[in-house]
C-alpha cells in the first residue's frame, strides 16, 4: 500500500531534529513520496538541495501568506527556476486569500498582482498550478477560465462548495483534502467529498499544519496520509485499496516524474 503526500511543508524549521524519525515512520506506514510546495524565494532557493536524493519533489511559487516578503524581482527569479530547473513540478503554492487580508483591498490587489503574474509564468513554461484559495474560489476560477489556462493542477485544502468543486474539476484541477474533513463541524465538506467523483480528490497533510482531529502530536506529519485515506474511503463508501490506487493514478496523470521517483525508491 504505497501513498503520496501531495502537499507537505516538510522543509519547515519546525521539523528540525525530528525530520528523519518522522520520515521513517511515514515510510513504515506506506508513504513513499512527498510533494513540497514553494512559498517564497528564500525558502525556494533551498528546495533543490533539500529534496536531493529523496523521493521528494518540489514546486516553486510565491505564497500569499508571505506577501510582505515578496519583491517584483522574485518573479524574475521564479521565471529563471522554471526555465532552468526541470525538476520543478509546478508553480505553487500560489493563490488568493481574502480571509488573510481581512478586507484590506490594497493587500488583496497585491495578491492578485503576484497571482496573475505567476499564472502567466505557468502558462509560458507549461507548468501545472498548486493553488491556495480562500474566499476567492469563484473569482480565481473565472480568472483562469478567461486566461484559457488548461494545464490544471491542485486546489490545495479545498473547502468550497460542491458547485465550486465541480467548476475546478471542469478546469482540469484536482482538489486537495486532508485533516479538515476529520473535524466534527466539517459536515458540509464531508457532504461535498461524498458528492464529487472519487478521482476529484488528492490526499495531503499540509504538514506541519492542518492536523486531523485524531492527531495527538504537536505537529502534523506525512504519516497521517494512510489514516486520511481510510477517512476518504469511508466518506466515498469505497475500498481502501481502490482509494490508494486512484490516488497513485491521479498523481501519475499529473506528474509522471513523481511516479518515476517512487518507482526508483521502491524497485521491488
């Protein structure tokens, strides 16, 4: 039973001193690979060396949470990464978060400026997107439709409505799902998970954040993925093996090179 964590910030400093132990634990539970998003230029510059020699792959992007760090020159840096580093899986984690700006229209406009510029880079270099969207699903989806963006990708930590989920699926995106579905008040999200097709969803932990309700540790970990798979199987009234196979097939369709990395690390 091999699993992939499709969104994990395993490079964050909170894992220092325990990263090797947590990765061994995750592997023992069947987690064979990670996708680590880029969030800023400073962090992204470290990702190639961090992932070297591991079944971990990375994206590069400028996350709206770190808007205060981003400079216009960072977009030139990002373009250089897309042009020169073939290991970059996607442009991400990028997006829009109106909850974060709390009504500050100037900061939301700044988010839009970086978001639209990064979408253009993804189109130019044929990359998929890893999206962070809160409170802007309709707007972001409509923008990508107007831009004729067809490469798809993942809408990370999806918490929108069934209708919004179907709109993303129609654009060629998959929906990231993790610990949020396990919390007692997540009735609407669980109904959406049950209503949408099985191949709509990609499991993720967002480690160290987005801890599941059942998680006792101080930080979330890729080791949670098999348990999240069991939750997804239950909500979809499906078999765990089928969910696992569907997950791997979806990852392969999005990023065949990720499958190749897993195969290389599991030659049997």
